[in-house]
C-alpha cells in the first residue's frame, strides 16, 4: 500500500526521478481534493491518474481512490497538500 505523506505549505513533492511514479492530492479553495499522477505499466506504457468527481468530495475518499490506483501501478507514495 502506498505511503501517504503530507506536504507543508510551500513544500513541493520531490522529483520522482526517471521512474516517474507519483500521485498527488491537492486541496482546493472550494473544499475539494483533486488527485493526479502518473506511472508505467509492467510493459513500460505510460498511465495517468486523474481523480473522479465523486472521489474529490473528501480527503478520505480521495486518498482511498488514489491508493487503489497507486497499488495497481506500483506507486510507492501519495503526496498530499492540504493548504494551497
């Protein structure tokens, strides 16, 4: 299961390096939580992640949805920024 790390205001996610496996969840001013990310399949194909509207309504739902995707595509960490 991907580890969840909370970023401080002004802190950026570290460079994901050449593997390019990452997921972020960003809180918005409208009270929603948007997830984005990218990884590669076992055959090397790019796969992208963009959260679905029904998962943006709470942080818990956003993290659960991101965890499912991260586990499927080998993403080790989900970066969360709550204060924009």
